[in-house]
C-alpha cells in the first residue's frame, strides 16, 4: 500500500497523534490525502438515467451492409467490434430500485476502427415529446416534486400527469410506459430502439432514412405490476443482478441488430411524419432487416470507472451514419456533451479509459481539467507549416467524416410542422395491437398511477385525453379512479393493428429462467433431483429454497444443499416454482406461512407451478385447487399448473413443466 505519491505506507489504522490520547496532527499527510480523496469521491449523478449498469461485449454484422452504409463496422462479418452497453431507468436516482415502471435506457458504445459510435436508445421506440426544447419541462414533471422531493423513481404523481394532459404529444409513449414494456423481466429480455430517424449513407453518397432496433434473442418479457412493486423492496438490484449473474454463469445476453430503411424519395409516403419521434414505422409496413448480433460476455471491473464515467452521445457517429432533422434528435446533439462537462468535470472526458476510442485520435485540442495525454511539441494549431500541417484533416476517401449534403430551405421560425399534429392514431394503433390481458395491464397501470394523483382535475383531464385514443380505455380508467366517464365521441379512427407490438408474439425460450424448488427434510430425492436435472438440460436455473441454509436430507437419506431460505428468497424473484413430493417435506411446507405464500404469489403472478406427489397438497393448502385428485400415474397440465402422481419416469412431466415455464405467464388463469 502506498500513498498516491507512491510512498510506502507503514500503518493505515491510526491517525498520527500527539500522544496516544492526543489530537490528530496536521502533519499527517496520509490521513489528509485519504480523507480528502474520500470527501471528493462522488460526481453529480446523471440528470436522467442516473440508475444504470453496464457490460462489455462485441458486435458482429451478419453480411456486408455496403449497399446501404459505408460504416466500416457494418462491412465485414469476420470483424468483432467491441461494445460497452449501459442499461438504465430514466426517472430515479442512482440508488433507486430497478423494477419501477419506467422506460429503460439501452445505450451502446461501439469502439470501431473509425472512432466511437454511440447508439443511445431506449426500450420504447417513441418519445414523450417532439422537440428537445421541451425536455427540461418533461423531466421536471416526472422527477420528484420540488417542494417535497417525492415520489422517488415514479411517474405516479400530479406533476407528471399534469404535463401529460397539457402536452398531448405524450399520448403514444404513455401507452407504452403504462404497458408491460414499462416493467421488463430482465435487461436481457427487452428490445432497444434508436428511436429517431437517422441516415445511412453508402460509398456512392446515396442516403436512406434508417431506424435501429435491438431484438433480444430470448424474446421480450415483462413482470406483472404487483411483482415489480414487491421486487423493488425485496431486491432493488434485481435487473443489474440478473445481468451480472447471467454473464458470470456464461449465459451471455444476445441482441440482434435490426434496421428499418426508407428511401429518401419515399419520405412523404406515410400517414405520419418520419421525423416525428413520437411515431413508429410499423414493422408490417417497413420490415426490420436483421443485420447482426451483439453478445455481452464480460462484466465490468469497476462500476464507477465504467458505468458511471461512460459518456454516451447520439452525436458520436462514424462515416456512413448521419442525422435527420428530427427536432428531438437535433436538440440531443447539443445536450450530451454539455452534460458530461459538469458530470465528468471538464472537456477531457474522452480520455477516461471507458470513453477512449480504440483507434488513434489526435487534434489540436489541448489543456483543460484532467488532461491525461502530454501533447508534445511547439505547435497546437491548424494550419501550420512548422509541423508540415500535422495532424491534417482527412479527405472523404481517407475516411474523413463528411456531413450528408441535404438541401435545406426555410425561414427561421419557432414552430412545429403540421405533420406532427396527430397525437392519437399511433397510440390507438398500440392499443389495438394488445391482447386482452395486455389491455388489462394497461388499464391497471393507469389506475395505479392516476390513483396516486391528488388533483381530481388532472385525473379528469388525463381521462378526457385518452378518450381521444380509445373510449373503452378512458371509461375503464375513469371507473377505477372515480372521475366522470367522458361522453364525447372523439376516439381515434385508427383501425390498424401491428402484431409486432404485442409481447404475446415474441420469442419464447426456457433458457436462463429461474425456478425455485421448495423442499424440507424428508423430500423425495427422485422428484427433486431428476426434475432439476432435466430443467438444467433445458438451460433453466433451479435453486433450492428451504427454511434454513445447509443440507436437507431426503426420505431415502440422500442430501441436497439449500441455496436460499424463505427469508432471503421470494417467489417474485423466480420465473416458476416446483414442489417435489415427500410426505414429511410436504407436511412441513404446508404448515409454513412462508412456503404457502411463496406458492400462492407465484400463482397470482401467473407463473408456471410444478408439483410431484405430496407436493400437490402444498398447492392445495395455498388454495390452488385446479389439480384433480385422480391423476394417479398421469401428468396434469393446465393453465401453467403441471403435476404428476406415482410416475416413475419424470420425462413427460419435465417436458410439460418446461413448456409451461417457456410460456412465461399463464394469463388464462383466473385470479
Ligand atoms: Fe437522453 C441520458 C436516451 C432524449 C438529454 N438519454 C440518456 C441515456 C439514454 C438516453 C439511454 C443514458 C446514457 C447512459 O447510460 O449514460 N434520451 C434517450 C432517448 C431519447 C432521449 C432514447 C429520445 C429519443 N435526452 C433526450 C433529450 C435530451 C436528452 C431530448 C435533451 C435535449 N439524456 C440527456 C442528458 C443525459 C441523457 C441530460 C443525462 C446523462 C447523459 O446524458 O449522459 O444529456
């Protein structure tokens, strides 16, 4: 151990004192250095997306995208481009819970040979506002209210909903945040979107409008609201833990990159403005072309050095990727560098290791706080003769970035195009695309959020606003929060739906799902062990939960180690529950409030539940009575409940159980 000056430290537990019981001396440079450094350990948290965590990985393109873009990292399938991704919530502080209802940030830094490219997106493909000038207002409205700093990490309060009702361009994104997308099951199971319309430019100078999509290989899956709220207390780190543990286990999160492209000449062919960030390009109209895959395979070494200090910016582009005139994007292009100046303490944040390009970088920018590199020589200006004009700008052929030469004509006005005026058609499109259970969740979310709003007037305004989306939705919200059901017929006439928007149509996979196996002494070893093995073979992760840590012994004297207890675990932290047989084990589980609550909550949260032999009685004790008494020698499978009695071979049971887990949730179950 040394001081920061490299001096070896002989003692680190006692400050230097005048006598053993005397005052500390000014002279104690080691104490002063240690304490001063500690006093300065914090930097300002991000104004938005403060709560987040990241991982390293790489990106590979499937085939050359030369026809569409000259971006080097999208040319060669043999090239692995290193990436760092930071996932985040938007509203909460750095220490807030992961599972709150919110959009999630999905920011990717590609360390390409042409410089860093940042795709700074969210898990929702649209944004609340159309023009960046409104961003401070939006953020002020959803942050804790200034007079009492409540509530934390939540939009369920008056100012947010007042903003919504008075800025109705928010309608579409509000639909998304009130849907299951607002409470993802895992960062590994959510989509990412670049949101804005960008441009691809190829080496012939031809440009196309493009939108970026990340599609998780495991599909898009969510929690249910009650579960998300409980997890916020039981494990506020739920999402970062899930990401960390998956990578540690070798279950590397994977996302395919997709692009939607529109030819420049088709810019005006749509019934929405493609520059409007509150609009999607329905996938059925503009297909998503899958072009590559990102794999996250390495956890960070130090969260502060990496996640906290990483500086993303939508303006970090490479040749072949350019901007559009989306007024939200244009404003972002200013804001991100500006925020890093205060957050990271000066203009040299690009020298922090996580932000450093992997390609060489040199220019005449020098000095400033925290300059790391030592610029040598006499010359720090362009043009010069003393250094033979070095470094000099590169031509386009040499890889110099040349902005796309879009022809612009117009008058300077503070205005918004009329083509940005339709706020409700796509909100209705989203609603039309939901299944019945997804619609119920949206209604429930509105009732929860607006139920916490104190102003009746704001509540009524919001209901009246969503009457423009769907009269049935507005009426259901109104009934739940005790305001008037609107009578005016103003519902959007949009009849379209987009199957790609419903999570019901997503990829379903059993891989990496967590199953709680509840048992006590006297459990059936065959039931527990052979089912667990089969689950593991399907990529599922079983964990044994019991009343105490240590070893549990089966009815035939075999041992199993307990992973967690009813005190340290909870059904909300698992995707499914399994109760193996064994008379003594089942009796003890039946007599315990904790184990009964565990099973009952899993049932109420629509999760797969498996039971073998006496384990079925534990389900009955939890009031789960669907499983008939006479399944002797058979496997029962209905509504995510899978049970078996007196069957020697658990293959069929395990297959059904795995299928039930794969389905994610069983909405047909009446709760
Ligand atoms: Fe932003 C952070 C995503 C609109 C201003 N934003 C930030 C992060 C993400 C997004 C993922 C966190 C990056 C990280 O992990 O470090 N932001 C979006 C998306 C938007 C969006 C998808 C709309 C399409 N943002 C937006 C606007 C503005 C900002 C309109 C301002 C004009 N955003 C910021 C910021 C942040 C930020 C204040 C806070 C910390 C940071 O930049 O580095 O500058």
